C-alpha cells in the first residue's frame, strides 16, 4: 500500500467549495421569501374566504409574515447545517477508507467512441 495507490486528495477536492462561488439570489432567499409569502397570505386568504376587505386585520398579515420569515431563516440555517454534517461524514469516511476511492482513470474521447464503418 503505497501513497500513490491510495491518493484520496482528488476525492476530498470534490467536496470542497469553490472559493469564488457566490449563491444566486434565488437560493439565498428562497426559504425566507417563500415562508414570508406563505405566512402573510394565510390571513389574507382567511379575509378573502370570509368576504372581508383584504386590509382587515393588517396586523395579522404583518405578524404572520414576520413569523414566516423567521421560520424560513431557521429552515435555511438547518439546511446548511445538515449539508455541512453530511459533507463532514463523507470526508471522514473517505479518509478512513481510502481503498474504496481509487483515482479515476483518465480516458480520451478516442477510447470512448466505438469503431464506425460508413455504410454507403
């Protein structure tokens, strides 16, 4: 078992995040925005179903929107924590079992294509 046989740096590099990667606006604010919208629309929907003006009980719409935003922020933080834990477990497994992660063989496109004979 030589060091070159069980070089796992390529596998660990797959789990690293690119340093210049920035989240787009959808992934950054999806949970907060969706939960805020859901929280604020629940009392508005109740107003509509009870045939009251939309602005009736505006304090409920605002409070439920804020609570929904907080729930969304919690869900986003929980998702980040779950994904970080998963990545840490994978890194730990890779370091404990390097024999399961042999370096991939480099292939050329010429090796992937089947021989082709034109039929005329």
